[in-house]
C-alpha cells in the first residue's frame, strides 16, 4: 500500500468510519488506481472524515483535486487524482452498493 493510501486510511480510521474498503484498480481503470469506500455515522461525522482526509493529505504534501457533496454529506467524493475516496451515509451506501458494482476489483483492505 502506498504512503498516500495509508495516509487516507489512517485519517478515515481516526474519525471512526465504519466499513472501510479499499479497492485496487491499478491497470484496470484510467480514472484512478484505488477507490476507498467508507460509511460515516451521521452528516457531521461524514464531514469530519472528509475534513481529516483533506487535512492529512495536505500535511503530507499531496494535492486534492476536489471535493463533491460536502454540504449535503450523504455521499462525499474526495478526488486525490490516483485515489478516489467515497464517504457515505449507511442508506446511500446500501442503495448504490459500489462494492457489488466493482466486485471484480481486488480488495486490499476490508474492515
């Protein structure tokens, strides 16, 4: 696992996200190398997870390309270029089932 990816996972874990899943898309997709999916317990928790990922990425000297969905905080997408982070509430994650959609990707972490 890359240092950048470990930074993201550590940031997510520090804010008590649930259902952390890291999928490896290297060589399979031109959009990203890794997708990180996790569930926040509330809108405030989702925003706190997002803020922590953003903070830790910036502290490590990496760049963030964008954040989408922060205000509503049902599904926040953090674009880190080669890593895309999906932070969702439980209802949204159950509805979209990204794990099923991307079931052919290699799972690196599942917690």
